[in-house]
C-alpha cells in the first residue's frame, strides 16, 4: 500500500489498533476492514474501510 514505509505517515491500523470510528454509526473499525490506504496532497494518508456494523465503505474518523 502507498506510504506504509514513509517516515511521518499516519499509523492508524498499522500497529494492530482500530482504524478509527465510522462517521455514520460511531462503531470502531478494525484493521481487517481496511479497503485501501492512499496519500492525499497536504494531508496524512487517507484510509477507506468497510464499517463492520453498517457495512458502508467510509473514511474512518
């Protein structure tokens, strides 16, 4: 995945912790639900994951 070996990148999901919460239903999203990680100009790498509860693809918060 893009940016995993770059210094200073966002570590969400890389160390076994949750990716964040679903912006729709506030459920914690486990690392296994990661769909894609990509870099966004000027921001930390972005994550796109499937919520285990509502099953929507979301950007974890």
